[in-house]
C-alpha cells in the first residue's frame, strides 16, 4: 500500500510530440491500427481484426455512457465571454431525472473567466425546436473545486433538449482546436445510450456495427455497464508522488443481469476501456461492504481512491458478486447505482479484468498508471513500440489489446 502511494509520477513520463496526437479520427473507425500485447510479445494489426484475437465464450464489457454537450457560453453586457462547463448534476442529483427537468436544475460546473462573473445572473436568448427560450445561469457559490450553478429557462423543454440544442461538445483540451459538427458523431461510441459524460470512453470509438457483429459471430458475448466520465480524466498528476493526487468521483450503474453474467463467466472479462475496468473492478469493493446490510439507506455505495490498498477485503471475487446480487434481490433492484474514485496503479491486481482494449494515454496520467498496473510494469515497451511504429495517440488515436 505504502509503496503504491509513493510512486513517483515522473517515472510515467514519455515524450509525446504534438504531431503524434490525433487531432481528428480516421474516416472509418475500425481502420485504426491495433497493437496486440500478449504475454510480453507485441504485434500489430488493424482494429477490424480484433474479433480474431478474442476467444469464443469471452464476455466483453462496454461503457454505454453518452457524452453531453456540456459547454454553455454566455456573453455579458460588457462583452466578456463566460464559459460554463457542466460537470455533474447537483439537484436533482440523478442524471436521468435532472435531464428531464423542464424549468430549472443545478449543476456543479467549471467556469471559464470566472473573475468576470462577480454577481448577477447570466442570460442568453436561444431558439430550441422553433421555440424562443430565455436561459439563465446563477452562480450559487463554490462547492469544493467547482461552482454550483442554477440554470432556469422558459419554453417548457427539458434540460437535455436545451443542452443538445445550444451546448457545445467538450472535446479534449489537448486537441487544441474548437469542436466541429463532425465531433458530435465521431466523439460518441456507436453504442452510446445513457447521457452523462463530459468525455468519451475513447477505447470504444474504434468499434463499428460490423466489428460488433463479427465479435458476436465469433462467439463473444457483449454486455454493457455505465460510468459517466468526469473532467478529472484529463487532469494530469501534478504532485511528485501519486499520494498527492485526488481522483474525481464518477457515478456508475451496473445491471443485475450483468453481475450475474460476470459470475457465469468465472469472474473473467475483457473490458473495453479504462472506464469499464474501473467500473467492474469497483464491484469487488462494493460487494465486500454488503454482508449483513439489509437497508439500502444504511450503506454508502462508494469506492474510495485508496480502498484497494487500505484494509484489503478478505473475500473472493465471486463472493463479492454474490453479495451484490443478494443485496439487489433483497431490495428489488434491477440496477446497482454507485460511485467510484478508485485509483488503479502499480501494486493493484485485477479481480475480474483479464484483458483490455484501450487507447494510448497522456504522459503522467492516472490512465497510464492503470495500464502499467495491468501489464505488470511493462508499459514503456508498449509505448516505445507504438511511438516507433507510427501509432497515433490519445482520444482519436489508435488502439491496443492488452493480454498480460
């Protein structure tokens, strides 16, 4: 535990020239390059060939979150431009309920040019589905590192429709460009369903309907879970040791049927993306909390950042999942809703994920720490190969299949 907390982030740095960052996706998603890492050996292929590397009977888990158009721009009478970046719902706290509000709601937000927004509401007249709408934003105050913003609007439309109409897609800051209309399609996975993310689960961007059909034809079982990706995914580790970095809490949702399928597959899954890894691995620590608890209001279903390293539960992976199923059955739940801030770094051993599809991540990032933990520290060989063989990096870049 202490060894993990004292990891120096400088050991996870590498030179990433701007020219190697993919600013736009390829014309066809599944034509990207695929690096295959298996037991220390590296080869490469094209992503459309992925099904050939996944054994029949494998359970693949996909994050079905959908990126929302989370950036709203307001201009004050003075001419100052204020950007309000919606991070997560505050009231109502439930994503689905919040998106269906028709008059007002509150969100935790990042505010660009905050010093220019000292008092009073911001207002913007917009047209949504032919209706004239007055959108107002009031800064309620600071909550943690965010601003609590109350939105109110006329026109009897949902907040979801409002964002979809006037919001801007929050493409990653390292692309160093403005969002374009094409991003509304290319920065979503083809299986995105549940609104809530401010960043795409980018490993999924390579999948096409053809690849998904081919996986099923090869006997691969596909299932979905949800983690709403927060802005913290872009935040680099700035402390010398990772103990000084705080993980952003993200909400997760997993169906009872999915938990059952993981059990039926011997607690062995292939995860698409680091978000799927963090979601399914969080189930172990949630399941460890549940024995003896009968009232759902008596347990806080949250996995803390250092939980995997402090007071490690003495419970098997399958017993943890059985606890979750029993808890859901007692409380007539079809979907488990929880949150996680789990830090997966060297020293962590995965309980359920045996292979992973993932992109190439930023230097000195928590995502690179996760990859290193997964490949037993061999991340640099993988990244050196990718750099010397023309792979494209980050969100719109190429992909890898990691099989330790």
